[in-house]
C-alpha cells in the first residue's frame, strides 16, 4: 500500500481521493451492524434463523386466521463473549517492571490504573472486538489546571461502531503507518460537519467538510508514534456455532408450538352427552344419556369420556436438543457454568483439578492473547510515549523499565494448597525467602512483608541465638 505521504504527493489537494484510499476496510464483507443485532438477540442473519419463521395461516377467505408461531431466542452470543472476555482479560491485572526506576514506574502504574482505568478499558476493547470484529483505543493529551499552570495528562477513548468509522492503513511491511477516523459533529450553527482525522507518527491531519470541499489542517503529534491501538478478528466470537444455534432455537420454538397445542388435554366423548359441567363448577361431572338395548334383554347402553394427552416429547427431539446444547458450548470452548452443572463440584477439589476442568477455555484464552497480548503491549508503549512528553525527566527511565502488563486467569486459586507448596519449598531449601514472599498472594506489600519477617527473625535470634534465615549479612 502507498504510505500517507505518498498519497498526499500523488493526489495533491484532491482530498476526496486521499480519504477514499484511507477509508478502505481490511475485511470486505464485514457486517458490523448485523453482528451487533445478533449479539443483542435479533435472529435474521441467515435463512434458517428463528427470526425468519413465518406465521401460520389457517382457513380461507373471511375465515382466514393468522397464528403467530414461537420465536424463542437463547442469547448464546452474549454468553460466549462474556465468558471469553473473562478468561482472556478478566483476571487480576498485574503491572510489573524489569528495571529499577521506581519513581518512573510508579508514575506509569498510577497513570495506567487510576487515570486511564485501563483494566476496564481493556475489557471493553476486547469485548467490542469479539462482537463487532474490530475496535481501537485512541490516546490523547489533555491540559489540566489554570492557564498559567498547565499540566499535561492522558485520556483514552474506545472507538467502536457508535463513535464513527475508523480504518487502519498498513505499509508494505504490514506495519500500521496511518490511522483514519471519520465522524460527524455539529458546528456553531448546529449544522452537520464531517471530520476526518488521520494519525501518523509525525502529525495529526484533520480534514473538515461543512459544505463543498474538504479543508485540511495539520498539527504535530506529541506522542511521536501513532496514539492508537487497533485490533480485529475475521468473524464474531460465536460464528462457529451459528448453524447449531439456529437449529437449537428453531427446534425449541417448534416444540413450544407443539406444547401450546397439546399441553392442555382434550376431552374425548363417546356417545350422546346429556350435560357438560361449567368451567366454574366444583365437583365436575359429565352426564350421558342412558338407552335400553333394542334387543329387549333389559340392558342399557351409555357413552364414555376420556382425556387425550401428549405424555412426553419424543426421545429423538430431547436427544437433538441436548446434543445441540453441548455442541454450542464445546465448539466455542465455553464452560457451561449453570447451577445444575456446578452444584456437584466437591469442596475438596484441588486447584490443579479445577484448572483442568476449564482447560479448554484457558487454551482459548491463550490463543486470544496472540491478538490482545500484542495490543496490550502496544498500549503500554503509547502510554509511555505520552508520559514521556509531559514528564520528560522520566522518559529514558520508562523506556528502559521493561514494563509488562499481564492478566491472570479468573479461576480462583486454592490458597491453602498454594501456601502449603510455598512452605514445603522453604522447608526443602529450594526457594529463597524473597521468592516465597513474591509468590505469596496474601502479601500485598512485598518489601514491607520481607522487612517484617527479618525483624521478627532478628528478634527471635537475639533471644535464642539462632541464625537469621534470609539475612543479607
């Protein structure tokens, strides 16, 4: 692809052609609105979707009657996406540094966790990609304080289908060399204005159109790199099971129609009825006429009544629904955590056994990290660039700090089992005290915890004459 600079050189002031080349989607047949509708419960994307069931017409002419059929929807897409997001980025977020620049790292961590609230923004970002198949996070500088005392800060916005159009542009090496955002806003006269923003590492170019042609303005990009993190996937998270979902919802809807028809028992009457009970009568009974047999033998005959009921659904239908249900969950690596499934889990189940139960979901989360892990590291890079601009004294330290952000899996750890393992490692002499404290989930402040332990050891040693374990002396 030609770079943004090449496009400017090629088309000059023909801004419409430049914008046209920059606003080409990376996937030709992306149906974002249909994905969103299906996620929210609409079922009309495919010919066999339950939302396309036609109502039944009974009778003809003036006696014609339209009977609405059932269109039952199970929101599998929302369940699948919710679980996938939880296993991918729903666990504890760990921000770590491989360097010694404590002040710079603390500034980054405060900005990342408290100012930008990145834990929530990352979850929104991942969720949007899984639903709409693409999303972006736009980082931008802000000015706080009075005019004479400006302090630069950072903010972040999620770009999705509601915020307008957005398109990445890649060079011949598949690296993003430009990012374009197009949206509509209002001017002072409350008239529509089309705005196109093009972000490159060097500058931010803005095209605006109120009436007539686009007008172009440009300003320096303070980050020194494109302040956008973009991610996409080829299809929504639930696309692999749409045929199973359609079959399940269609079969269940037909079953509901059958239940509506057969659930109430029918009274079959044999012979001539003399009287029927009213619906409010207590102690109901049906009275039949008694007739003497014509043979003259003195015997009498009478009618009879019995209920016509549908005892149970066919076993084949029950089996089909069960197989479709299991297939939907297994094909998307989504654990079925319904109450009936988890109520039998024993309290003594080990942490390793529990993780093995969710191994399929954990493997899927690792696969998703191929996309989102790289995106998160780019977020770190952009935030470091932003902080380095308005806090330049920390720029070098931040660049050398080797900052990393990871998310633990959301499965709760077996705390007792973990502490026993740490205690055994200490007793066997295969792990240092510092490493044990670092891996102790109950130790919130690692350094303070280590100091407290050593003080207790020194106190005990002074009384008992013991050697201080873990001492640096």
